[in-house]
């Protein structure tokens, strides 16, 4: 049965109750919390995407292409993309779009691609072949970013499905963790709530623990606040 608007009002569940060490803000009352392997993208994905955006600067470092896959069972409260929780939302991914993505990535000023959603790690039937083709065509000249509702610790649990780890092995930078509305912070770089992390995936896999992206740089205060202070100081000097 497709997940509709009613899911926004359904109580969230901790399906791994009693388990510890699942990463920041897990469990949470604001999102569903799965057991290891409970959600398998090889069965759940319907091969649908919600959107593809060319040449954006908001979804990671540099100029990028962004692919939004459909379907997400985390169902975080106040999710920005709740309209694509349904795995049937949007339109079917196919070879024509994939060729278009590869052509866009071939532009020398495009740094890479970002996978968003929805939940990318539950759409591995789409993203594993695409990531493999990107590596075949460009090697590591183009980087791959991904967002996920999973924490790094959850992905590393025994019993998690192997397709998630296969895709993870081709990702350069991962923004992990649910969106938690009471930890929302608009000053954060590339993420919505303070529990989320920007991780260097190759380094994290090498040392077997989460390693923060070296270029992490959050704002300390709003730019309008800075301008307001400067303006007030200027007006004081004139009087």
C-alpha cells in the first residue's frame, strides 16, 4: 500500500528498542528507527525518482547535479521532502536520464553529483549502477555525495543489507542521520539539524569509525546580523 499523507500523523516506532550505540539522536521520537536489515532497498525501491536538478550549488561542495530518489520510511517530523516518502512518487528512472546525467557531469566545471531523497540507501537498484558508471566514465575526477537518514553507526551494524555498503563504498561524502526538528539550526553547513554529520567516507571506512569531512565550516551567526552590527556602528560614528 502506498504511503500517503496519513503517515505524517502516525506515531513513530523504535524497531530496535534496547539497542545502544546507534549514533547521534537515535532513538528519537521524531522519526522511525529501524533494526539492522529491516529495510531492504532491493525490495522496497520502485525505481522511481522525484526530481533531477542540473548545476546547483546548494547540495554539496561546488557546482553539482542532484538526483532525488523516491521513498523514505524514516518519515522525520517536518521533513522538507515529505511529498516523496512514497516509493511510487515521481517518474521512472531510465537509461535516457542516466545518459543525460553523464553528459551533464562531463562538463569540466561540474564537481560531482549528489544523491538525495527520499532515502538514497533504499534506492540502491538505481544508484549502484549509476555510481559504477560514474566511476567508469570519470574515475574520481567527479565526486559523489549522498544524504541518508541512517547514521554511520547503523550502517555498520552486523546484519545490514550488503547493497547499502556496496553503494557506500562508491560515495565520497555522506551527510548522515535523521532530520530532528528540535535540533534544527539554519547556521549549519549542508544539513538541517545538529545531530547530522558530514563524513569523509573513504577515511571513515579505513579507520572503521566516522571521520568528519575536513572542509566542514558552519556559520557562527546570521550574515544579516553581522551587517546590522556594522551598520549600527557606522551610524554611531556619523552622529
